[in-house]
């Protein structure tokens, strides 16, 4: 789990680790189910060493990580502010697939259209999974919004594959 | 009906539809072979003009083929007279269209009961069935609303309920989410899913990958012919996290 995410989840109020986990689960829905429960505590320990959070043992049983209440330090607040203001977006990894088609066609390693077909089947399976997850999620929940993002991206990828198919089908016919 | 030995609800063989002549000849459907099993959800995808709507019209008896065979419940639609074909359409097929095609001056329940009335049901039986269908699609409280008072997703759900009025063997849907936003698309997909679970046979032509991905089987169509077929299986959310940038 990215450190800044855990920090930002703490920004609301000082919290136990399990409260942060509950916030994550709420926001991620079915996508949060595969998450390793211990991960958040590992991250919190690192953040504490880095001076971005401090912890205080709350009443009750000692020595259970669950018993600690974590809070942002001033440095932690600063980091969250920077992260929220930062503009970042994952790079779409299209060039590799594009070059695969170009190289496969040039060296006659494989029919580019067959490669496109195989890729499309894989994307459709993913879209099916995302769509099914979205259908069981209550409308307008946080998790539904994330699933919609996945669905829209897969749809965009599928549209690009259509363009790839048109392009390579045309070249085959023309040569 | 089972005496033909077929287990398909819908079957096409060498199906063709041509328009125009000579240089202007268009082969809208060009030699399609197809079998649809009972309870199957089949999606046919392709770009506009690939012939998928024409194909749907041929499968539902809305249009006559130029050649080849089309068989619904073991009966050859291509050899049927007009009267028998109209009867078959009314009783065995439910159509769903992109633009809903609801009657604007009729309420939701009146729209839904109309096919049953046309097929000779008593008004009471037709109304009872229509109300239970509206209940099933979650719009019982909108029964007396005119289509103009419903959202796009609600209108399409009413149109789907209407398609089910005569308990058709197959529902044929032409771009059913073409006019809908993302949320309304989900409403319609959920409804199709519940029909699928209830064993309804569905054939959907679309260029919406969201619908296509929820079908059992997906056929890609280009220039009037089938070019690829995918059977979609699976159903885990295990790798979805990776798609959203979450490490697992």
C-alpha cells in the first residue's frame, strides 16, 4: 500500500489501524477483499520511523498493534497536502503491444490480427469480471465509482484494439 | 417441435440478405450459420453497418432472407406465410430496440400489456401479467406513469417488460443500451442478468462492449459475416485490483 494513501486516510482524525482498513474496504469494495490485512500495519510502522505519524497506546490490552492510535505529525500533514495537490496519472502501456504487432508483422512471426483477437478475448474476460462486480455493487457507492473507472478504461482499450484490427486487416489485404 | 431433433431455440444456416442490384448490390448478411441454445445469452458485436441489425430482423421474422434458412423452435421462418409469421413474431419473439419504441400516450402498464392484448389475452389476464412484469423489473410504482415521466433506463426496462409480455422463446435486442448513460446501462444489464438466471434466451446485437462482456458467447461480425467467436467464462475479482493500480 502506498504510504501517502495510508497517511491521507489518517488525515480525517487519529485512528486505529483497523479503522483505516475499514475506510479502505469501504472505498474499494470487492477490490479491497484481496488486500493483505497486515500491509497497513507494516506501512504504519514505516511511517512512524520516518516521523510522519506518531502512535499512542490506547487503554486496554497492550502489545496488540490494533490497540495503537495513530496520528499525523506536522511533517505528515505536509506530505498529505503535497500528495493531494500533486498531478499524477499512470502511464498507459500501449507501446509494447503496438511494437509487438509491428515486429510480428515485419518478421512474419504471427498474424497481427490473431494477436489482436487473443488480446481482445483477454480484455473482454476482464471487462466481464469488472462488469459483474459493478452489477452487484450498490449504485453510487465509492467502490462502484472505482469499478466504473476500470470498465471505462477497458472499453477504451477495446476500442483501440478495434482500430488495430482495422489497420492490420487493411495492410494484409493490400500487400 | 423437438421432432426435428434440434436442441437449438434459434438456428440459421447459410442465411443471406441482399439489397440493391448489380454494382449497387449490398450483402448485408452474407452466409451466416448460427445456433442459439435455450437459456443462452448471445451477443453479436460489430461496427455500424456490419449487418448485425439486419441479422436480428431476419432471426425475429421482421424481415425475409434473400437465401438460406432460419428456424425458430424447429419451425422454418423463411418458408412461412405472412399470417403464420406474424403469429410467430407475436407469440415467440420479444423485441427490444435502441429507441425504446414505447407508445408515448400509453402508461407503462398499458405499454407492457399491449402485446398480450394483441395476442388475444383477456384484458384482465393481460393487466395481471403486465403488473407482475413491472414488479419483476422493479417499476411497480411507475405503472401509471407515461414514458415521458420515466428516465431512459426506466423506459428501456419497461420496453424489456413489454418484450416479455407473451413469454417469448427468445428476446432479440438491438443496441438496447445505445441511448443510455452509464448508470442506466447498469440497470439494463442487471435486468438482462436476472432474465438470464431465469432461463430466458437472449440475443443482443450491440457495439457496447459492456453488454457483450456479460454474454455467455460473443460473436464478432464484419461485412455481413461472422469473423470471431468467444466463449466468455470466468468470474473472479482477483485481478481487478491490478487493473485499478492496487498491488495485491
